[in-house]
């Protein structure tokens, strides 16, 4: 045990720590000591922490909660922890993971997020629950950190420091999306060897002719995010344009993610073109993504290629949680509209 690196576990709730029928979260003050008692002999060198005195359902979490989590991670790092597991509810796990992957881009800390579809404990909270995925997911997160050795990793893998473990799989955090509400497999993601894997955006990857100053990161901007999502439907171009115009009327709108058809296809029509021109005038960032879970956006078809004429940015192979997280991170940086667009293109 003395040779094992110390690992911090931040408990944020979710099904992992629920008991009873129907399920409800156990108080962290009771759950964490019981978890340590039941699994401490197997998963050694772990210290347990709660993220908040009030455990929220993950569907209630929002970007403002990321600020508190990042502050806690920074505090743990200052106390000597460089390997941290975060137990998180599944509903927004992919969003939190993707943002942490954007924010923590150095190997000073290694992060693994996990959770479960079934509780760790039996309904009465007295023992480990049979046939639960909770312990297996936590065990995989633990071994991902215990066994990490940068000397034996390829160049791409050594650059990744934020992961998600679930269903006996390990994925880079920026590639993960939830695919089932109640059963396993719960998530899917891309391997680092896949051409669908995108690395987190580096905070200073801007062209020299735009700026040579490292942008300031202001996390408080997370509290004021205004990002809309437009899900394209087989409607007339007039209806689609009217819906886009509705979003453009939102106060303080910063970005619209368009979930288009196929590989990023959207009908070309003067009214839709006018809406996109208005977005440029209002300095609203437009990201074109696909409704299809796999394959991403490309410009193979004229039905999507024309969008670049209006400053529309491609999501590439990024899943929705990573698109949202990347935009959130962009809006934490003190950059102009043009600089944010260029930062996205360079990522």
C-alpha cells in the first residue's frame, strides 16, 4: 500500500450513491464512510471527499456547478493529489467530463469520471448490491490511475489527462456521449486511435496575426452562458428560417448549435441564408453538427458545404456534450468574436 499513489475521490451523487425503493440519494456523510468500509480493502490509498453538502441530481447540474468542482480539484492538487476520480450522475456526466478535459490540459492532474446505472449499495444501504455496475466502474477508474505510466504511453495518449470509465471501457472525456437511459452499455466514445477523436482545445492556439497574448480564463462567465440548440426537422425552409430567427431574438445569445441532417446538411434557401447573415452581424457563433450519433460532419455534399460561406463552424466528430463544453470554454476566454471563431477552427 505504501507504494501506491494517493487518489482522491470526489463524490457528486448520482445513482451510484442511491438507496431505497424508489431510489433516493444517501447523505454523503453516511455514504462515504460506508463505501470506504465496504471496498477499502480492495481499493487502497483512496481518500474520499464530497463536492457539496447538498447532493443534486445530475440533471440539476449546470455550468455554474463546474466552477465549484474546478475549485475543489485545484484545492486537492495544492494538497498533493495528482490523481482524482469523480463519481458523477450519468445524465450530465459527459458534459462535465468534456469541460474538465478542456480546462485541465496538462499532466499535472489525471482525472477519471465514472458513475453507474445501478446503486453501489443494497436497497437498505447495508451491503454491496448484487449485479450492480457501480463497483466495476469505480474499480476500472481506480486502475486507470494506479497503473498510469507516461513512459509506456504513446504521444497522443500521454497528452490525455481526463477520461471516462464505464461498462469495462475507457474513453477520452471529450469523445463521450450517453446512449441508454437505464441499461448498459450506458455510454459510448472514441478511442484515441480513431479518426473521430478530437483532442481538447489548447488555450493559446491562436494565429499569430490575430493575437500573441494568452487569453484570460474567467470561469465566472459560465454563470451567464446563453447557448441555443436548433434541431432541424423536415419542415419547409420558411419554417426553419423562422425558427432560427426566433433563437436569434434571444437576449444575450452567444451561440447556436444546429443539429442538422446527415453529415451536416441543411437546406439552402434565401431566408435561411439571411438568418445566418444576421447571426454573423450579431456575432453569434453558429456550429453545425449532426443528429446522427456517429460519423460527424463533413462537406461531401453541397447541401452542407455552402454553410461555410456564412461563417458556420463545423463540429467535426465532436458529440454534443463536447460541442457544448468547447463553446463554454471559449466563452470563458477574453477573446473577440473573430478570435473565438479562429480558436474553434484551430482546435
